């Protein structure tokens, strides 16, 4: 059965107040076409769960985020995402900040339908001080080791971007790292996958080894072909991060007037308009 959808179909299926997990890592393989559409939508009051990058920044800038659950928010080559910085400094979002390992265990717990998972990550740090809801447990075995009991990061929806997918929702990464996209899919009530290219099921193994088939169709509610849909984040080997454009984005974020010009040029239209505007910007720089 075909699960092919449009960007509008995906965003139209979402509701205000949802908890939405966003795959990728920092400024790498983010479902930016879906994020841009979220920014244009009337949705509000969202809880975003992400190894954050410009996905978090754009949603903060658009006023869509009530609460963020994350381990970091970075553009990789630019250490701190500028719109996230502004949102935190202005107190416009609630933040639950975990250690990277704790965040991973939260996804594992949700994926396996567990009430918590124990980990030593976070002990001896300020993570427990700034997250007073967290509890510790003691091992029932020999040494009674104290561990952090990480609650599940349950998601209403996960949004992912992978290199290839078929019409049934099997999805494949071809770059150097799967990140945690499979865990996001398993932790979510439903998952939508954007991809650089839709291919026939039989062609997936022509693209990469069987280990690259990261997301199984049983976890996927819809799939959207979005060539360049991860821009400006990296989606190797299809394309690297657009560093000049990322610098343009970060500079614009620092000044309200510049941001309004950036938003009007690149973000006010649909995804086709965005890709056209980026192409024109590149031609101007050439």
C-alpha cells in the first residue's frame, strides 16, 4: 500500500499541543522542508524533542515552541543556534535539558514502552538539579549502584529526513551515521519520513547495504519525496551542509530587520519557492 503524501498532507495531519520528535543531529539530515511548513502553519504550543539544530531555531523564531526537550541545539560549525539562544535568553520557551546519554535512554525507554531506563549518565552533574522531576533508583543486584531513572520520551509524531525511501515507507540512510532516527520512529505514535528520492522497493539494496535500511515501513504513516528538503543541513552523500547559507541564516538571526528580509525572501512561500529562492541566491553569489 502506498503511503506517499505531500508536505501539506503531513502538516495538515498535525495538531497544536502535540509532542513532535525531529530526527537528525545538529545541522545534519534534518527534515527542514517539513519544519519550514510547520513554521508556516497555524500550529502552536508544541513540545519539540530533538538533538537540536536549525529545526529548533526556526520553530522558536516562528513562535511554535512551548517546551523543548534536548541535549543541545547547535549548527555544528556555529556552536550555538542563534534563535534558540534568543528564545532562552528571552524566556519564551520551557526547556528540559538532558545529558546526551540520558536523552538516548529516554528514546530507548519510549521505543520499548518502558516506564524508565536506568543510566549512570547525569550523576554528579547539574542535570539533576535543573530537572527536579528526575528520580534515582538503586540496582537490586550486588552493589546497589545508584542510577538515574530516565523517563520515556514519548512522541505523538516523529519527523525524519532520510536519503531514500520506497512508497510503503521503508527508509534508508546512505551517509556516515544513522543518528537516532530509528529510535525516534519507534518512540512515536506515528512517523512521517521525508526523503531525497523515492525509489522502488527492489532498488533500495542497489543504493546501499541492507544495514542502511534504517526505518521499517511498520513504523511509518507517510512518506514525502523532498529533493533538497534537508537544506541547509547536511544530507550526505546527496549533499553537504550549505555553509555559506548557514552563515547567512545565522547573521540574519542576529538582527530583527535582517531576519525579516531573510524570512520574506526564503521562508514565506512554499517549498518550491524556497528552493527557487536559494537557487537564485547562489546564482547571485557566483
